[in-house]
C-alpha cells in the first residue's frame, strides 16, 4: 500500500462505497469511508424484515469476495448486512462511522474540502459520493395529509405485519417495495389490504424455468428499447396472468421504456396470486385526505386504519453538492461511475441509477472503473 497523507474520501458505507474502497485498495490507493450512521450497510439494515434480493447471489457479489453459498440464491436482508460487515473486515477498509458530511467545496489548489459534523474539514484530491439511491424518504404532499386520523408512515418505517394484525391497511405505490409490503400484510394477518395504483407496473416472474429475470435483463440491456419492449410484452403474455379484472391492467408503456423512465419491473414472489385471490385489492391512486377518509382518483373514498407510503426516496444531494453544478433538475448527478465533469474533476458518483441489470452488479462494475480512473489521475 502506498503512503498517502491525503486519502480518497468516500461518502457512504453502503455496497457502493465499500466496493469502491476495496477496488482502490487493490490498486494501492488509500481511502477513508465516511458513514453518518454507526455501522456499514445502514440503509439495508432499515429495510423490512422479509426483504430478499431479487438479484441472484452470484450476480450480487462485490469485487474481491463472493457471497457465501449458504445464503441461498436469493439473499436475505440480514445475510446481506453480514456480508457487508465481513467485506469491510476482510478488505481492511478504513470506515469512520458517525461522520455526517454536510457540504463539499473546491479548494484553491483544486482539491476537495469535505465538511462534516463536529466542524470537521477533510481535504482530499478525490471524493466519491456513494450515499445511495434510497437516501431520503419521500411522502407526497397530499392535500389534507396532516388531517388524517389514522396512522401514516413511509415504507421506510415498516418492519413486519405484526403491528397491523386485524387492521385495514392501504399501501400506496406499486414498486417492488409496495407490492412486497402488501403481500407481507396479507400473509401476516391484516384484516384488509388495498394497494393504491397510479401507474400499473410491469410484473415478471423472478425466475422462469430456473433462469432469473436478472439474467435476461443483463442479456438485453444494450438492445434497442423498442426491441426489448416487444420481447418483454410477449414474455409477459405467456408467463403472467392478466390482472385487469382485479383492477391491475397491463401497462400501456413498454417495460424497457418504463425502466428508462426510472421504474423497474415488479418481480413476483406471491403478489400475483394474492391479488387473484382477493387478499390484495388494487384501488385507484390517492388524491387527498380528510380526517379519517382517503379520497381516491376514481371518486371513491375509503377509511383505512393505516396508510403506508411506498412512494420512493429522494437522493438528498442538494445541500452537499448542489452548488457545484453537478446535479440535474431532478437532483440526480449529471455523471456517474468513472465519468467526471471537467468543472468538477476528481468528484465521482456511484449508486444513483436504478438499472434493470441489478444495482449491486452495477455498483461492483462501477467500483472497478472508478478505481481505474482514480489510479490514472493519481499516478499520471
């Protein structure tokens, strides 16, 4: 390892940050990972109990360490956390916990000043921002939201169905999180489970005849969008039942078209069967709240005991780097992986895409590419 008094600073000790640190270390480049929580993998620790990866164990490993076979093909949340802890230990990564970065500025000499809690100012030639795609929970500002007399929480606060046994629950959002929480509630004793649908999702089997949906996604990710849309449409008609009669019609836009817009397909782990049996009831999108009532887009009103908003996250990068001209109008980095802006050389981002081929797989690829790019600049 080379002695470097000004290490690369990586912000975020999730899979992306840890993978990049390990890839840098392999090239003899010292890095320090700054993590605001007290442990690695904080966002994964906060997910609901039944969560499993929808990507296969083999295609979810980070550089330099496979995921144990004993974890199975579809890795549980707790096993992934254990894997990340062991990954940091095995690669001897320097992780500074309890360090919350608030702002990054350019120094006069072209290096970066990382400002963090406790008045810290860390100077580094290279900074990698890896705080994650799912950073800040987002709950829509529905009219009358604050008047709701039931319980309203973001999916981030959901762990399991036990507190909701015997209750009428409305889940809002039809991504993988929303559909899995609805299924968990239906299987866990909720009296009634409804799922508010604004845009019907594409639904795929997690695997078909032993071949994972991720393997198919990797195979087609570079094909034209129109071609993948057509292939997916044919596959869906053969492998998935039409749920239109249950209030969940097939989407009008193609699967890959929707992916390019930021919506990955739902991978079915029992959701479709629950809908067909009436254990999960798709309803119209939420429009507003009024005391105990929730008004839906089709003009009906319902009175659930609990509303769980599986409505996504914001990246939360504006305060940290918004002043540097590196974000688009959605708050997303203009570049990611090994790319850097000429106006912000030495500043990298990883983990801010939602790829069809699997987030962990792409984080591993980006980590190696970022390390290669950093090595060129530090040794050149």
